């Protein structure tokens, strides 16, 4: 079994566009009214070409 590298090679230099800043915090979801009724993301059912599918 080959061991996995745990450090970057000594010759590695990070690209200029990389930042040390932490990623931004995600925004809170906005509560929206569903104009068609029940939201498929809430109940897990989707309609594809007239057929309700669940995945």
C-alpha cells in the first residue's frame, strides 16, 4: 500500500490568487412562499415529464 502524502513538497509555492482568508459564512436561507403548493424539496417528491419520482 502506498502511503498518502501529508505535506506539500518543499518546492510548492501557492498561486498568487490563493488567499489565507477563511471562506465566507453562508447566508441564512430566505423563507419563500411556494406558488404551486407543497415544495418538492420539503416533501421529497419531484415531477419529471409528468411522473412523480423520489430520490
